[in-house]
């Protein structure tokens, strides 16, 4: 987390402020000063698709996307290690679990650059939390994807004898790691900079897209949300927390009501911001499968799209652009949310492996994604799985669980020394553990 400072009223306030540092419970705090006022544009720059990032209309997509060619998986010699593994995987897929549920598997050898096993790999299935891989990889692929999530407070108007004759604006990037302690730091920084009271309005600056309280297709009894443009401790309620933080910092308020506005008015005289790196958010998304953090990254894709449409449509447009670049047809899939909570999500094991392969071959993605994946028998949602086996400490993969669906997608080093990517989706299972046992068996076959 980083807190930075901009003040155009003079150096005196800055020198006082420099004595005040607060980490908000994080490891590092930095404070910077700039003699130039900020631009009127939002904190996040308008979308720049960057080199190689496609922006294609729906009509062009329909014309350009040909039926996907399915890579052929060659059967290896039965006397070889791979041939034996393929036979064992066939036996697993045709065991009792296949009589009562559906499954899809795709395994790719990243070392030899060829698919090694496929079973219903192009069947559309519900990914559960493996959907978080789609969100995370797409965000990391974008030129602006690594920019920190920021929350900013901006004072406008004039400051005379401690009274802010203007408005105080709060805006941000839907940071799920923003806490009450962070708001306290921002409020104290304002007070240290010379603001004793606010004569104008308290304003919450809204994004140019609508943030719906619940994701498309979330079940009525899902214990998540509601979502909001600005979150406090991962939940709505920042308006109350903001007024309380200001009052506690010793700043008198003419009005404690926070107005939602779409743009700023008046000249900016000072601004403070708190930032969290993408890795700080990505870790709970993948290690702990945190749904709210994933939805915040999904909305981050919305901000990168740079258009005034519904939040989901904008985020999906960015995902579709990446799928097109990777040779996939976006019309073959349905992206409903960023977390996988929605039962409207439909992907394929092949699509997930294609994204994993792209992440592996792109260092700027790999170095942020792989360290955040759960490790079998070690941490995250895989901490209690595959312990005491050759897969422990080897398999790095995202888990997925919703009612009737269990999934696992990621990487492992096979017994032949090659690096594999894989995706396994079990759908229609009566018990989650049934799917997990099947996935663990597949990983053990490859690792032992």
C-alpha cells in the first residue's frame, strides 16, 4: 500500500504532513509531492488497447471467427510412459464417476508443445472458481493491468484559516483491501495538511459505469455482496465510514451526508491517495478463492474497456479481445461474472488451458500469476489435498466449487520431467469430494 500527496497551496503544509506516516496495517508507506495540479481525467487512464490487443465489434467478430480447429491428441506407444498414462486416464474417465456425471479434461505438455490428453475438452461446462483464472489472466495481459488499485480524496476550492471553502471528493478503483484504518489515514492526512472543517459537500465520485449489487446469475441465497463502486473492508458502507473517519480526525463537517456525483467541480488544491498493488489483491483471489476480490478485478476490466456500457458487458469485451488474439471464438463461451459464482458461466477445459499456456509463455503474466496459485499439500485451497504424495508441492492450480460442480486447473511437473498445464471440470457431481478425488487421481497419475 502506498499513500501519496499532492498540494498546491504551499510547501508549509507539506512539511507538516511529511512528519505523518501511516501504513494502514501494510508493509510500506511512501509520500510524494508534486507542484503541478492533477489532470481532470479519472485516476485510471482511458483504455489503450496497446500492441496486439484487439478491439473488435460484434459484427466483425461473427465474420472473422471460424469454427475452432481442435488440436489432435496423438496416442503414444503403449509401452512408453505417456502411452501408459493415456491408458490409465482412459480408465479413470470410464470409471463409475462417468456413469452419473459429466467431466471434461484437457492436458497439454508445455515442454514438448503438444496436447497429450483430451476428454470432452470442448464441452461447455461451468468452471466454478476456475473462472477466476479467466479474470486474472485477462487483467494481467492488459497494458494497464498491473497499475495499483487506488483510493483518492481530493479537496477543491480554497483553504482559508483551516476552513475548506469547497467540496471534498472520494473516488477509487473498487479496492477490496480498503479498510477503515486506510480511511483514518486519509482523514488524518487532510487534517495534518491544515483542513479543520469542510464548508462544502462530501462527495462520492462514481465511475462511468453502473455497479450492480449482485453479479449476473448469482443465486438468491449466495452469501456475497452487495457490491458497490467503493468498498470498505470488502463490503458496502464507505459513506458512513468516511464521515466517521473525518470526524474522528478532528475535521468538522457542515453536512455529514455524502452525495453521489459523476464529476468534480472546482480547482483541486490537494489530494491524497492510498494504493494496493495488484498482487495484494490477486493472492486472495487465487489462494483463498475470494469472490469479492475477484469481482473487483472483474470491474477493473470494465474500467480498462473505456466505454460507457454496463459493467459486465465492458469487462467481457476485454476478455473477448484476448480470446480472439489466442485464436478462440468468444461466441463459444459465456462469461457472466469474474468469480465463478454465477451458474451462467460456461467455458471449456481447452479454453482454460489455452489461457494458462498464454500465461506461461508471457513472463509479465507468469511472474504474477503462478506465485498466487494454491500449492497442493502446502497452502490455499489445496492445503489439505494430495498431501504425502508426489503431487505435494508440485501441483499449482486453481480450485473451483459450486453446487454440483468441482474443477481444478493449473500446472504440474510430470514424472517425465516435463511441465504440463491442465484443466479438469467435473459437473453434476452429488458431492464435491467426488470431483476432488477424481482430480487428485489425475494429478497423481501424472506426477508419480
